[in-house]
C-alpha cells in the first residue's frame, strides 16, 4: 500500500497546507496582538505553531517573546492576565495589574477577543477580491454539453439517464456544470430539471439523496459525456501494433463499437493485462491498433477533457468590478459553509461523512503547486476559521466574547475560577472533536 502512494504529491500537499495555515494563524494572532497592544496589555508570547518543551526559534523583543514551535497546528498569543489555553493559574492568583487583560474594561476585552476574527475576515475579503481581479471566472457552461451527461449510479437511482442535460436545480438555471453536485447539497435541493430528447422533465429528489451525494463527495453522480479522443499518450503504454497519437478518436474495442468514454470504460473493465484491438479514426482515415492493457485495464493515454471539447467561458474583471464581486463571493462561501453546518446538526447529512481533521483539509490542496488553487483555498479557510472562532464556545474567541458581552449587559464579571473551568470544559470539547475527526480520517484512509 505504501509503495503506490504518490509521496511527491503528498509532500507538495503538506507544504501548501502548512504554508496556508501559517498565514492564517499569523494573521489571526496578529489581530489579538495588535488590539492587546492598542489597549496597553502586556503580550508575553507570540508564537507560530505550538512549542511544548522547546521551540525551533525564539527571540525576546521588549516584553514579548516571539517564536516558532515545532508542532505545526496553529499558534497562540499569550496575553498577561488572561485565562487561555496555557492555563497559567499562578498568574491569576496574584492581584490584577494595570497591564493585564483582566484589569481592562469589558468593551476593550471584547475588541481584543474579536481582533483575530476581524483580521481573518479582512484577509478573506482581500484574497477573494484579488483572486477575482487576477484570474476572473473560467467555467464550463452546462449548456455546452452537446452530448449531455453520463449518469453514474446515484444519478440513475433518481431517474437521470445518459444523454440528459441538467438545466436547473429547484427551477434555478444551472450555469456552471462543475458546481452542480455542490449546488444540490448546499441549496438543500428538492428537485432537478433535465432536458431529454427535447422534453423538459422534473425529477424530485428523495429525502436521503443529499446525504448520499455528500457521503461520496459528489462522486458517482454525473459527469460530462464525451467521446474517446486522445490528448496525450503516457510513456508506459504498451502497444503491440501501431501507436495512438494526439487527436485519434477511438470508436471500437475488439470490434464492439461505442460512442462515448463511459461505454469504452465498461467494455474494457474486465480485460486487465490482456491485448485488445482498437479501431481508430485519424483524420479521414480508419486504422487498427493493438495494445496490452495494464493492471487497471488502462490503455495508457489521457483523454481530451470536456473544457477543451466543449469550450469554457472566461470573464475578466477590472479592479473596481472585482471589489463587489469578491465581497459577494466571500460571503457566499461563508453562507454555503453555514448551510453545510446546519445540515449536520439537523441530521440532513451525516457528521461521519462530513467531518474531517487536518488530513482532510490537507487533501483539498492539489498534488502540484497551483497558486490560484492555493490562494482560493486560503481565502476559503480564512473565512471558515473566522466563523469557527466566533462560535460561542468556551476556549474559542466567541466564548470569551460572549462572557464580555454578558458582563457589559449585566455589570457582573464572571469570576476567574468560573473562567478557568469554562476554559477547561471548552478545551476538552474541542480536543474531543479533533480526536473524533482525526479518527474518522484515519478510518477513511484504511477503508
């Protein structure tokens, strides 16, 4: 099993994950640091990554120790007189000093606690705007699929057949073919409208469909139906007569004719390590090529992708146009994430299929270094990190903010002992969720 893992790809994914979250954590903690210094709180430590027992690097400048820990999951700012993850109880036994967090008025403490969230939102907005300006939009319009869709198992179960064109979700027109699966899940769709042989059909989605689609990460639903046209041939391809070339169109296998790639896949799936006869159109000529399939029943070529066959739409934005468009995309991303969050708590989708740890997060990065994908994921994770941190859970910024708001309304400050216990309860809850998510990811890896 270890030998078939693409370790180079894993390494690139890991580097992108660490780099992305280093940016997010530094920006988040900088929000706490700047607001704490603004209100003249003493900041004892500013760390990227956690540093139990030792640090990779540290340097004290003024009252603050800056450093890099050796566990690359997060970071922290230690503010004097604050009940945080360090659980520094000795400091809290002493009388409050003017430079400590606990001696500041509630409104100042509230600003300090939400400083990290504010900067994460600001970073997400900036990145979405710059992504819009730099790369614009490029997508495959659903209307361009002249051969319709290939209906996989989940699609067939609800009545979609090969050649259908999905034109709407809950009667809202589909624009981007690549987002159909995610749009169905995140809009909690009840129906799909398809065009079949010139007729418009309405397909109602069963109650368990959203969960099934989410469980497979939208795999097993639909794909663009395409002919078999060679884009490139891999070096390991084993040809025993002739050789495929870029632009060849394969129209038959062992004298069985077909029109589309899914039919080609079906015909060869049981022919592992066997020699096959391919009938090929090359320009106006028809020829025959023999090839030995590999252990995965693959000939050894890359098929032309739908973007090349059907054409994508590219839309560029000016800087002024990018600002409102980027802002809308940022909050649309947040809205979709919140919808997914609600679906978990409502039981619409299973937590076991939706939750993931750093392994799942790291896997979202591509196995090659792609700056557009990198900054897009960083923007998405920045707005998600802001949302997660503002949740009113002890040990998160939102929990501390909630206690500050309570104090501002009632005039009564929770005791240090209460804050200590609340912090401990929150940490136990968060660590438990992290352990559960990590366990799910490990189970998926072995499964």
